[in-house]
C-alpha cells in the first residue's frame, strides 16, 4: 500500500495513517457497523458524531438562504419562519451526519480499534494475531494497526 503523502491526499479529512505509516481512508460509522456487526450506537458512543456542528451551521445556512427568498414574498412570514426552517433543516442534516460522519477521524479510528474493527475496511480483527512489531495486519485491506490494550 502506498504512503498517504504519495497519494497526494495527506490533507483529506477522511484519510489517516495506519501504524506503519501507510495512508488509508477511514470508513464512515454506518458502513463500519454493517461490515463488522457492531451496533452503530456503540460505535458512535465511543467515536462521537457531528450532530450539533452540522445542526447549527447547516440550519443557519439553509434558513438564511430560504429567508432571503421568502423576504421578497412576505416579510412577516420570513421572520416567523426563520427559526422553524433552522430547526427543521438543521435537525434533519444533523441526524443524517450523526450516522454518516465521525466527530474527527482520530476519534473514529480509535473507536473502531477499541472494538477490534479495521478502520479502513470494517473487517473484524478479533481472530488476527499481532506480528513481530505489534501490529495486526488486516487480511482484507493490508492496513496495519496496533490495538489498544
């Protein structure tokens, strides 16, 4: 597997380095749960999720844009409807992001390793044995990880 820097994606938010310094892409929480059989709620409790950030920012952007559109139609409705648009859109996007994105890549990586799941592909690493350097190599994607004790 090539190094992350050679991929030219060292800046990408869903990429990280495994414990042998090879670049891998961390899978989203929903896919990790489906691939490994670990309950999604357990993974999210460990790794966090982006609900509030997406709720506030996404809701504000949507409500502002929709308010600008409705402002020219009816000014009173726009002022009353702004908070409702914010709550509705922010809530929907926050719930969607909760199941699709980690709070941070390192949180997601650590949560999956605590459950002995490969962060790159979701393979269950429970039966794999560590090599001489202490890394467990995923048989499916060849990423190497040191599991927490």
